């Protein structure tokens, strides 16, 4: 969901569902579903996202493909269909765009990644030349040991000035229990998370804290066949 290139690391089919309740408001519901299936020539996947409620909502569905080129390069691409609906007679608008992700294990300790969404700035409506924003990200992960990893990410969104900087850490205990924390100079200023792996099932819980609007709880269930 964040960088399609990472799908190429999957060796078994997997499905995942996630739920996010932004600021504990029912109108800001955000739900996702994803499926990935490895083949001999790469990994194919499908995603579905829903945000909003009856009077305003956004649906984003996509078909993805990822492949590893040797030990040092992974590339993934996704074709997206986006539908925005506004009630009160405004109707809906559909668009097609794409996203692209690249990852590289520079060393066994350092991984670099880059990602772009909608670089062509697809037009959302003719009114005010409103367009779907473009998003560019660059990040790195340092694996200090098999149990501890820290990450950093820089994001540029065409709708907002400046650059969003994020950082996070994860510690796993026997690859069963996962403890996470992160921070950002963007809207979410602090986050905490916990994960648990039970054979083929993974459960992840997290919450971000906005300095003015409060908490956003999140949960994800994923299963590898």
C-alpha cells in the first residue's frame, strides 16, 4: 500500500484488511483491503480503499505488479481507479492514474526506497482547475540487528508547502511481538504501535496523536496462505 516494490519480497499469497478511525469520527472512516499473489515472473496484487461517509466519500482501487531484478533492485507499479462522490446533487467524478515504487538493498543493513503517486496531476474537476495531488517520497531503513530497525522518510505533496519528515523504530521480540514508535513534523506528531505474529496470522494495532484533533486508532489483520 505504501511502496509496491515491497510486494516482490513475498513468497506466499497474502491478504490484509485494515481499519482507521481518524480523530474518532465516523465521517472520517478509512478502510482498506489488499491481496498479493506470487508468480514465477513476479508478484501481482489488488487493493481497495474507502474513505468518508454517505455525503462525501472517495474510493480508490488498484491492480499492482512487482518484480525483483537481482539482489539489489525491486520495482513495483500500480494502476489506480479513483472515484470521488459528493451528495446534495453534486454527483461523482472518476479518474485513472498510477503509482510507482522502487527499493534497493544497498547493503544487508541499509535499504533505500522511492515512491511516486499521480505525477501527471490528473484533473479532478474543471472548477478552479482542481487536480488530484501528486505525492513523492524517499526513505531509508537501517537494520541494526535482526531485532531492531529504524526508518526515515521525506515526502513532498503538491497540495502542501514544505516537506514532511517522518521517522520510526521497530523492535521485535523473537519475531513474534513487535513494538513500534514514530514521529512526524506533519499532521501526525507522534505514534505508537504493537504487532503480534501467530504463525500465518499477523495482528497490528497503532494510534497516532494530532496535537489539536486527538487520536486516530488503527488496526490491521493480515494472513499468509
